[in-house]
């Protein structure tokens, strides 16, 4: 498995990216990681780890897209930035996957410029896995496509279902469409049109219809579809709420304990892992002819290593192959 890692992307880059690549390579001898970025800096950091193997190489890039930069402007001014070079490597089939903890908009914009779309895909979308009362759910899209059309949401329903089946082991995932109410006919034109497309397809057998925002965490559906603006807001609110609640509850409980404090602290750490982004590593940009995982900006070395491993799992479970097959056979393009 050949992966281009945007070594300059992320709040703590490039150190955590180098350390994560080394950890992943040590765990998987078949993994090949290309660190893309400032070559002298990356070579110095790699040498400092003491890891010397052809599994990890360095590819030079000129600059990077900062977290506070407008993606389109940054990519135009820095066409050889680290994330742009990563996508160029995949477009040239020199690598099989791209992993980045950098500016999400920059990652998506650089990818869309390559037009590396799977056959039949109109617009890629980002899928995330979130914990629910019943287990886990896939939310898609969370930021790649804030100006979605109904046919995009329709295809997200198929892609999200395949991802849930192959990566989460849900044999027949239930699908819901995020809306302001569960009743049919609710919502804006986009949602109503998408509802009609999904309900009129072979997905209707496991399509439960509209799902309100609270239904995401009660586990009303295994896959919940929305356009990128709504999905990104939901994701960021969820991250903030989870962090606040874990902090408040743990402080209140710990203040009431004495001898059991060590056991309680461990219990909270275990629960917290269900919400931490670094346990999963990254969110896939589904619909790409290749593999792209977008990591949280605050990713640490463990998160990066997990994302590199996750990219390999996506390949091994043939997620892209199943998406293409579903679009060709079960999901004809509307209109």
C-alpha cells in the first residue's frame, strides 16, 4: 500500500506526521509512506527517529495550505504545496492514497481539481463515524459539498451504505435523511427532492425517511445523509458538546470519589475513546478514484498512524469497487 502523507498538514505538523508514519510502517511491513513537504526538515525529523527503511521516503513540496487560508486562493498561489503534490502523486498513480490533517477545504479543493472521481460519481463527500446509543452511525457529507444537489445526496445514500456495510459490518444499513422534522414533505426543496429519489430507488427497502438532528445520536439510522454545510455544523457542534460534557461529568464524579478515583478515571478514559477523533484516525472522502482520509487538525501521532492503517483497510475491503458496482447496477443516475 503506497500512501502520500501531507507531512506539513495539521496543528502539530510535521513532527506528529513523521512519528505517525514511523509507527504505522513498523506495524505493517507492506506499507510504503511518502512524506510530502519541506524535504530538509522532514529528513532531519526522520533521521531523529532512528527509523531507516525504504518504507518511508520524502518528496519535496513548496509550502503548505495553512489552516486559516482560503483554500482556492492558497492553491492558486502555491500550486506545489504539500497537499497539491500529494494529489498529483495519486493522479499519476505513484501512490494509492492521500492522508492529510491539514486544511479540510484545501484537501477537498486540491482533490476536486484532479477530477479523480469514481465512475458514475457526481460529487465526492466526506463520511464520519459517530457513536450512538445503539453503536455507531455514518454521517455524510460533513463539509466537502456545501452546495449539494438532490442527486448528490441520493448518491451519498448509496456510498454511505456501502461504507457502513464494509467498514462497520452492518449487513443492511438503515438510511435516514437529516431534516427539520420526520414527517414527509418537511424541509427545503433540496431535501424533499432527495427524499423522492431515495424512496423511489431500491434503497427504499431500508430507507427510514426523514430523521431529525437528535436522531443521529439515538441511533435512528445507521447512515444519515445531509449536505456539507449542515453536516459540518453538526460535526463541530458534536465535538464541542462531547468535550464539554465529558469534562463536566468527570469533574463532578471525581469530586465525589475517594478510594475509587483511579478506577473511575480509567472508566472515563475508556468512554472518552468512543468520542476521540484519534481512535479512528480520519474521515474518508468517498467517491474518489483512489483513497483519501482527512484527519482532524489536532491529530497526534497515534491518529496519523491509525489513518494510514485505515486507508489500507478501505483498500482491502474494496469499498471503491463496491461503490462503482452499486452506481452502475443499483443506482442509475437520476434524469
